């Protein structure tokens, strides 16, 4: 691996970890990695990181809110 390839991979790994730890948004992490946000999100799979950073509690709350909104119609 060349030095430039190593640097690119290291930036991407660091960005993925900071995103996973909820220290950076996907846009911020992509910028740090030097790539487009969509490309960054696709690269996360290589590091075992989900592009969706939602907890189960947040998901349940979203579903409950959606049901409430639907019932008002």
C-alpha cells in the first residue's frame, strides 16, 4: 500500500469511527474523509458501521409519533 493509499484509508477509518461514536454527522465525517457523503455512507459497510445511527428507543418513539399523527387525520 502506498503512503497516499494508507493516508486515505486511515482518514476513512477515523471518520467511520467518529461517526459510529456519534461525534460527527455523516456530512462532517465524509468531509473529514475527503469524499462525498453518499460515497462515505457506502464505505461504512467495510468497517462494520451502519449508516443508520438510530437506537431502538428512538425508533419506537418515531413509530409512536407516526401512529399519533396518522390517527389525527
